[in-house]
């Protein structure tokens, strides 16, 4: 088996691990899981930022309630600083019934960089505020205000955003590490599952195709398909196995044909020489005045002429195909006479040959090709009946013909044992349609090709129960389609 010029050996076609499906699957799974985690992480960071600010506001609200109950003037400067430090703010104010009061303040900032209303800020605003602080914050002053639970009192705090930014950085780092760990863990699970379910069978089929491509004549390299698997890969394995088996059989048949052609080419030269010598002898026999010899010489000459023509056309047939038929108007009864005479059956064979073609029956066909078709069928029938030794058995071969509308039907009928089941299943397939052990099955394959070249068809009508019938249908090309009547001739082996 020739290999591609670009491939020096089978190892050149092995897929590297870095470019294999399993590696691509692993990286794609990690990438997709990270993308999914990113979509989850963005609102999670925003919710964390909002929760952090709400926590500071709640702490400030608790301080504000305590200050209001004890009175704002009771806190010293040192106490105010401690309260603000504990709350993580610079100032705490409360707004009730439209009146805003500053409760605790350590240092009034010169300016506030961002005002955040926790009562009205939504998810989009929270995401924008969180990532703005995460990426660009650290030196800003925030004013955060909002209500606590169902209270009508609104609390306000002023604080630096560096604490929020530090908390967001820690949370984001933890989210990133967790996402990476989850993606790796998920990727490994997905990889393991898909590798067992898909990648291994695909790799197995790939290796089988590479190995089979290197030696398709080696039956051991045909993949052993998993018959229990009913999914797409199971079907693909079984179909691959069937294709490899079919290719293996086809290559075997072609090899046998090549061997047959080589053998024929070796004997063709010597056979032609022997046939030429036989023709010279037949020419000498034609000069003998014995009436019995004179009656046999014409048939002998026709047989030798056909043998020489077959010998000269063998190599051409092996190279291409049969030449197109040369259609002529033939007397079918006389052609059948030639077929039966050529059989040259011995009297002890007990086989009766009947030419049931009506006298004067005409047909449009190539005489040599139609002779070969009928001779192949007749020879097969005679061989089948010759294998039966019971003297009481009727052994009869009948060839008949009739017009059937726009076609001509020629029937070859015998009283043999019939074709075996294996031969019927592969009837017109070379090397598979042989009816007996050791046969090639080429006869029926060639006959079918010749009949099809005439635009007709050949088929097995009946086989079994002591009767086998082959039907040949050929188009009636000429206008004369009358069905001639007359009794057929009977040939009994002598």
C-alpha cells in the first residue's frame, strides 16, 4: 500500500499532546468556567461594597442613637475621636423630619468627593461605584447616607475610601483564587468525563485508521467495534469497522484479479501458439474425404476461432472492460445449436440438451458475446447436474426463447439441485458467486456485464426443488417482433 509523499512513516501523523483534543478541551473548560465566574464575581464585588458601607452606616446609627440619648454636649473631644475611630468614620450626622444635625465630628473635610445614597443606588450604580473605588480610589472622601431598616431617620457618615478599597482588594483576590480553584476542579472533572466518553474512542478510531492505512491488507488492524455502545461514537466505530472490512475484501479481490491477470499474461503467449497449431491441424483435417470428419471440421474451426479471439482479448479485458457489442440480426436457434455442440457431453453423462428455440427465431445481439453468456449458463447447469450420480434422476438442460412485448426473453432451465444460499446472495459478484468449491464466480459476473452492454438484464427466476431458471431479457431493436412458431430441436449427448 503506497503512502502519501508527505508522510514518511506512521509516527509523523501522531498528534502532539499540546495540539490534541484533550488539551484543547482542558484549556477551553478552564477559560469558560473563569468567564462564568467573572460574570458572578462582578455583582458579588458590588454587593460586598454595598454591604461594607451599610455595615459602617449601621455602626454609625448605633452611635448616633447613643449620643442622642446621652446628649451631644456630654461627649468630650477625646471621646468623640474614640467614637469616630470605633465607627471608622470622620463625622456622623442624622437627618430627621428634614432637619440635619451633626452629632459627632473629629475633623470637617474641606470637600467630599462622592455622595452615595444607599436608599436609591441600584445594581448598576453599585457595580460602577465599587469598581471605581477598586481601580481609582484610596485618596477620596465619601459621604454615605441612608435609612436603617424601616426607620424614617436618615443617617449620614463621612469617611475616607481607603478602607473600602483595601477591603475590596482583599475580597477580589479571594474571589479570583476561589474562581481559579473552582475552574481547575471543574475542568478536571469535565475533562475526565469527556475524555472517558469521547476523547478515548476518538483517539482509538484515529489510531486504528492510521494503522489500517499503513497495512490495509492486514485483517488484524481492523478496529474491534464496541457492539454495546449505542450512541453516535458507537455507531461511528461500527461503521468504521464495516468500511475497513469492505476495503480489506476489495483489496483482496483486486489482488486476486492482479494475480489472475499475471497468470493469464504468462500463459497467453503459449496458448495462442497451441491454438495456432490446432488451426493448422484442422485445416489438414478439412482435406480428409471422410464424411464424419467433414461434419465435425466446421464446428471445430468455429470453436478454435472463438478460442483464439478469447485468448487475444483476455489482456484487453483485464485492462479495461468488454468491448461494446456489435449488434447483428442472428438466428438464435443455430446459435444455441453451437452452444450445445460445444458442450461435447459424453453419453454416460445422462444429460439431455434441448434447444426449444422456435425455428426462424431472430434476435439482435453480438453473436460472440451472446454465445459466451449462454455457454456460461449452460456449463454451470451441466456441472451442477454432473455432480449427481443417481441414474433415476432426470438431467435436462433446456434453452428457450420468446417475444415479450418490446423485449426478447431467453430462458435457460435445468433440472439440477439448484444454487446454494451463499451463491444466490452474491450471484453476480466476482469471486463470491461461485456455486461450487474452487470456482471463481467470474462466469456469471461476466455474463451480467455482457447482457447489460446489450441494454438488457439477467436474473435468477427460480432455484431449488429440482429446477433452476435464468431469464435473459434483451431489447427487440428491429421492427420484426413476430413470434415464430415451430418445434425446437432435441440434442441428446452421444
